[in-house]
């Protein structure tokens, strides 16, 4: 059987046909490696300008004592065109990869960010529509004092995760923020501050809170926590980032 490279003569040596086929495979592999190597070299090495190619060719011709032939000139032009084509193709592929890698995390953040609902481990995620609605609610009702997660009235206590976790009771969950928006208390949890902070309890003093439903409070809370998980380096920094 000469179609397989595992055939052997009775003497125990490979047949001539097998040797020839193996040699062809090795030659093809070497040729492919050379093509890839040339492509990579052309993609990462800046091409020589036509003038430099011409001068280099002329210098070589002078060293050889012969004028630059038309064949050599055509070879130089072909090499330059091939190099340009390889660089263009490589740039297009690299651009596509960068675009794909930039778009991927954004979708993953929205779909995969788990937002803590309570202190017992329950979590939830936001849909695109919920995120848009929650952002609108926050901007309309909260951003006047808490733009970018900061705090205009007390810069020591913003809406960053560390500050939310340090409050008593904790405000680092949806449940904790909703409770605060219903009946706010001081950072240590000892004093009612509903008369100075917008809330459902003091809706008669803050008109924007009169139309707020509990689901609105949930959406606002989820938005605040979502920002903490997706842009922690910016959220809580206030106007300097917005």
C-alpha cells in the first residue's frame, strides 16, 4: 500500500513512495512557515520608499559594476506592493479585534453584574431598559445633590461603595438604600433626617418624592449600586468626572 506513510518493505525499511510523500509534507511545511514569516516581517517593518529602493538598487548595481535592470526594478515594485497589502490586511484584522474586545465588556457588564438585594446573598441584574429608566429617575430626583455619586451637602459621605457599607444600617444593598429613601437617618443611624433629605416620609416637603413608587426607589437603588460595580474609579468622585 503506497498511499500510507506507515507501509513498510519486508526488510523493515520505509518504501521509496513513503519517503517521497514524507519529503513533500516537510517541504510544504517549510514553505508555509516561510510565507508566514515573510508576512509578519512585511506587517511590522516599515516599507522602503521608492526613492530609497531605487538608490539602494543603484548602489548594489554600482558595486556589481552593472546598471540596474528593468527586471530588478519590477521586483522592487512588486515587493513594495506586497508589503503594503500585507500591512493593510493586518491593520484591518487588528482593528476588528480591538473593536470586538471593546464592545464585549460593555455587554457583559450589563448582563452579568450582580447587584446585592439584601444582606442574605440575594442578587439581581438590570436589563437595558431598566438601566435607562433608573438613570432617568436618578438624574431627575437625586443628581442635583449627588451628581456622579458625590454629595454636595457633605463631601465626606458620598454614594461610593465604601461610604454605603459604612452607614448604619448598611446602605450597600438595594434594600438598605430603599429603606433610607423611605425614612432617612444620619450616618450612624441614630437621628431622623427626613426633614432635610428627600424621602417618602417627607414627600410633603419635597414635591419630587410625591410621585415616587416603591419600584422607583428600587430602580434608583440598583442604579447607584450598578455604577459602583461598573465604574468604581469614577463613581463617588462627583463633578470632576462628569
